[in-house]
C-alpha cells in the first residue's frame, strides 16, 4: 500500500502467491494485544481491495473469503481499525481515514461474495455491527474536529463506501423477508423463527442508518475536481441513502415488542440537522419521514394541549424550514403532520395550502381559460354570466384571465382595451377591485359600534348584511354572494390576497367549522368589542350598582327590550326580526336575559347569516374542492386563515426596501433609488397602499411580508428616458423608474402617476 508493490502485476502476484495467508494464520494465533495482530488485520484489508477490484480475480479466491476466517476477522477488526490516538492532527487523520474506508470495503466485498445466491452460508448482520458502529463513531468524532481541514475527497470517499455497504446490507435484509414470504413457510415454527431473525437484523440496521444520517459531511452539492481542504460534496446518487431503505426496513419492523429505535437517535439527529444547510435538512427529513409521525405520536397528549415537548423542538425547526421551502416534498408525510398543527408555523401552513392549491391549478391548466373582459369602473360587469353561475352544479375548472376595457374609444368609436397581457397582474388587480366593490356595497357591513371607525378604513372587519337587508337592496343578492365566494376561491388558487378582513364568525361558517354556544361571546369580542362590553354589562348585572334596572340598562346599551331586533336604520323598509317565535311580545327580564343574549348572538353571528354563508360557500366550492377547504380548516386557526386571505394592512417600508431587486444598472445605492425610498417614507399610509397597488395590482402586503410577494420580489428597473412618469408591470411587480434630475422631480412624477393613472400600468 505504501508503494512497495508499485505495479498492477506486483499487486496481482501478491494475491496469487497467497500473501494473505500468513496474516490470516497470525490472526488465529497471536494475542489480541499484539502489534502483529494489528499488522495482520491491515495487510488483509489492503489485499482485499485487490481481490475484489479486478474482474479477473472476482470470485476466483473463495479461500480468501473463507467465512470462518472472515468472521474471526470481524471480531478483532473493530479494535484494530478504530484504535486511533486522541492526539493526532488533521494531517494524520487524513492519512488514517482511508483505513476506515478500507474496512467498509472489505466487509462489502465479503457480503457480495457470499450472499449473492449462495445457500451454503447465512450471514448475520449482528456480526458486522461492532465494525460498522466503530468506524462510524470514529469517523464522526474526528470529522467534527478536522473535517474542514482535510480533503473533501477523503471525507466523501468514506461516506460513499459506507453508504454503498448500507445499501447492500439493506437489500440483503429485505430479501430475507421476501424469501420467507415467497416460500410460504411464514406460519410454521421455522418460518416464524426466520422472520424473527430477519426482524432483529432489520432493527439493528435501521438504527445504524439513522446514525449514519447524523454525519455532518455535505451530500447535496457537486463533486469537487481537486483534493483541496474544506467542505465538499460528491454526486447525490453516490453519497446519499436511498429513501426506500429506511422505509423498507421500518415496514418489516412493525409489531416488534418494545422500541425499534433507540430513544436518543431521532432527537440527536434533529439536533444535528438544525445547523445544516437547507438541502441537507431536506434530504435527511425525506429519509426518516416514515419514522417521524410515530415519533411525534408518542407525545400526542402534550401536542393536543398545544405544548411542544423538548424532544420535538429541533424537529419543529427543521420541519418548518424544509416545508416552507418546498411543501410538496412529501405529501403523505405532510398530511400526517397536519394532525398536530401546533408543530407547524404559519408560514409552513400557508406553504402547504399553496402547494395543495397549486396542484388544483395545474389540473385546470390543461383546459382553455375563461377570459373575463370588464371595464375598470365596473369590474363585475357580466362576470356572473361568463362564469356560468346560473348552473348550480357547475364547477370552474379552467384558468381565469382578465382583460380590462379602457373606458374610452378611438376615432372610429371602437372601445379600446388596456395595454398589458394577463400574466397574473391583471387578475390581481381584478381581485382587489372586485373585493372592494363588495365591501362598499350594502350587501356587507362593518358591524363595529365604535363611532371613530370609518367604513373604508383599512383593517375594518366585514360581515354580510342581514338577509332581510340583502333582499331589500339587491334582487340578485344570492348570485352576488356566490360570485364573491368565487373571488375568494380565485385568491386562494392563485396565492393572492384580497383587501377584506372577514369576521371570524363568517369565516368559521364558510370553512365548515361548527360554532357552539360557548364560542359566541369570544367571537363577538373579535367582531365588535363595544357591543361585547355592553352584552357583558347586561349579563353580569353591574348596572344595579348604579341604581339602574334591566330595562334602563338595555336602553342605555341601545339593545331591544323584547326578543326582536331591528336590523336596519330604515324600519319602514325592513321589519323587525324576532329572535324566537312571538319574540316581539316577549320582554327581556332578569330571568331570561341569558336566553336573550344567546338568541341575539346566535342570530347576529350564525343563524342570521346562514343563507348568505350558503351562497358564498357554494361559490368558493366552485373553484376550490371541498376536501381542500376542509384541509385548510383543520390546519389553520381562524386568525391564520384571515391572515392568509387578506395579508397584512401595515406597510413596513424597511421590509419593502429589504426585499427589493434592482435591474438595468440600478443598485440600492443609486441616487434615483435613494430618492425613491425617501419619497415612499414621506407618503401617508393610503398613498403607500396606492403605490403598492400601482406596482403589484394589490394594495395588501402578503402575510409574512414582502419576501412572499408573488410571483417575484418587488423590482425597480432603470429606464433611460426622463420625460415621463414611472410605469408599472404588475405581472412582475416591477416599476420602471427614470433617472430624474432631483428628488423633487421624482416625488412629483410619482405622485402624479398615482393620482392620474391609478393601477393602469402608469399609462392613460
């Protein structure tokens, strides 16, 4: 190995002449503490490389691989190969590391020789586990110390060899189960014994594979061409475990009495994974995915109480990082994990919903789209007909594209169409404007009794108007609610937000969640704190301390004295609604005030909105399958659903600037860019929202901030001309910003663009 046998012929000659026989004989004779034993083991492992390497030697030396001799070798090899002094340095470790690789290679060669269709020798993995555990622990120990100081190739060669050996062992164990099953002897005593033996070996190997994943050697990058020190990688197919290995072994370990995995293995692995790059985390999580849910289920009682036990804290970090990057990594795994939503962060849940909706959208993409051509000043004109809402059973299973009519004509009288092709930006604008149309109509109301709130303030909560009001103000109110449900479905489908904060009572019903009597007061508090305070005042009877009676308190709180409510300020048009049969004639008393409050809240929050919810939900289900809506309801809280649907109201300029790209010569330090952000910071909140709508088509910030802007980050693009206003490309979230001569000119041009052009790409 040191070069004495320098040619291929010399190495072949050594094997042919039986140079391995003296070491084998010495291993049988010398004391385990003898240096001769260590020398004998090393000579044998060095020669084993040549016996297996050349095709003309493969299979021609069964005496070299004599099982009796080799099993004895396996007993003493761990003590020799892993006897590495603590005092070595990085250079010495780089020299010794190939010895660990050679030991794995020797075991692999023996396995291939005797287990490939050989019925005369039955190998037991238990014989190999001391060697496997020893070399793995030794490599891990010194790799943590010297991994970045030695050749990436040396590190990679060891891992490649031990992974190759792990694959051979996995196939060997799984074939034991398959052979037992095909022989049909599984029910006999001998068959059960063979199954038990195979299960024992599978359990040992499964534990080893999980340990192997804890190595911190990179596995997911390109192979380095040189032997330079530092972290490096080799091809994925040579360096990584096959995800089927762990899954196959785990399937055959089911039903084992006691723990299959050592209790510290998975927590230890997840702790190591926390500090790894995302691709490494993803690969390892895919490998152990079959083990994660059983591991989590052991803590189900704590998780149901929304308590994360310490054993799961690192798993939570890793799992959320991986799933936020790619929620489609393992749909079955994700479906199991979703039973415990407290383990998932909001961003992970949102990514999960988006991945499911993306699957629905891809199924639609095979069909020709529906093109909705609408005027900007009446964005719902003819939409119900185009979407075929008259057909109660029809689903919208095709993509939707938007085209805006400009609202003015050319010289021939023909109405012009706005410039721009719908690649997402026009649809985003339409969703935004359509939603604003509905909440501005009398079909919806903001129920807060806080007089300082304006109906059009950002952040207001909206719920449907009472059914009697809807019937009075619009003949086709049911179809309109259904259309709004479709709009929410499109927003979910295309990962967009709409500028509407729905009341949680409405969202609960729309997403199919049941509301019990004990939920009513908490729901009212989220909807209307002023009314909530009044109701609590009535219920706790604190008015008596002021010398008032119940009737005085009801008048003071502007609540009815009978079991009937007036749902509009125009009682001539809309009659009072009884809260129970003959409610107009039943007075509220100290004895029945709790029944009154319960009936009032049920009518306000649930039963009085039932028909509106039914129509809205029917429209939503035309676009999004019911199983997806149910999945969202199981996975997310109401607050999270609201945040996903409507995004954030506050516009954080620092966050906006942080997640901005620059093109065509601009950088974050360009003078025009500095002036632009100064102008944005000086804007009022409504004007910033107008700028966001101008640039992206939506006035809402995505939940989680600007880094989640779809489909691209906000971009400022340099244009050479300076005699025009900024223009926008909403499909790409891009603004064309000329290099103006001063900050004042930039601010004036930008304000003019927002005031005069709205969201029509900066062109009129």
